C-alpha cells in the first residue's frame, strides 16, 4: 500500500507540471498576439508619416527657415510650406481613323525610266464621314495621286525627307479634291505601307 500512496503525489506533480507548462505557453502566445495587435495599430501609412514629420518640422522651425528667401510661404502668411493643388488641364483625346487603298499605285517618276510602286494609307481624327468621302471619291483621288507621284524625280523621293515631301504633297492633293467635291478635306496624314522603287 505504501507504493500506491507514493505514486499518487508523483502523478499529481506531473499533471500540475504539464498544466503549468501549457498555461505558460498560452500566456506567452497571448502576450505575443496582444503585442502584435498593439504594434500594428500604431503603424502609419507612409503618407501619414510624411505629413506627421512635416507638421513636426513646421512646429519646431516655424518662422526661421524660409522667410528671407520667400520659399515655401503660403498665401496665408505662415512660415512653412503649404500644399498646393495642381490643376491638370483636361485635354481632349481624339480617336484616329485609318484608311488604306486596297491596291498599290504604280507610276513612272519624272525624268527616269524607273517606276515607283506605293501602297497608300491615310488618317484623320474627324468623324467617319471623312473616310466615307475618301471611299466615295477613291477613283478621283487615285488619279490625283498618280499626277503628284509622276511629278517627283528619283532624287526627290530618295530618303526619309523625300518620302515626307511626297506624303505632304499627296495630303494636299487629297484634301484639295475632297474640298472641291464635299466642301471639307479632313485628311491629316498620308502613309506608305509599301514603297518600292523599280
């Protein structure tokens, strides 16, 4: 019987030790959780922190920093920098419409035995009626393009500058034709998707 009495206090001691360890662990875990919540609640967003620092700087340096140079003075006469609202102009954005003639144009160049074969496209930021007018008068516009191209020599169309001059002349021709037939041009750019000198 004496063995039975000695086993009971040992079992109670082991159970008490385990319970105390679990309570200590839970207490430690709860303290860490509470500390994390407290720390997370104390953090500021970067913009709030910058504002806090600016306000603290204004409070300490008040009138000593930038009064002589006039830098940072607000309209109300306070010494520190003031927030300024930046006006962003509302610029209209226009949609560009493109049209490409389905067939290339081939014509001879002035004073040369060589031919120029070009694909022609154009753009406008006006409404779809400009493109409709181009499609309606495509035959007359192609004829004007042939006349313009045949007035250029090989040297005239050489290089990027030459192509730009040819595009400007073609733009002028198409706008003249549309103004004559419809009362309004509206073509803003002429492009060459293909440009082959043969």
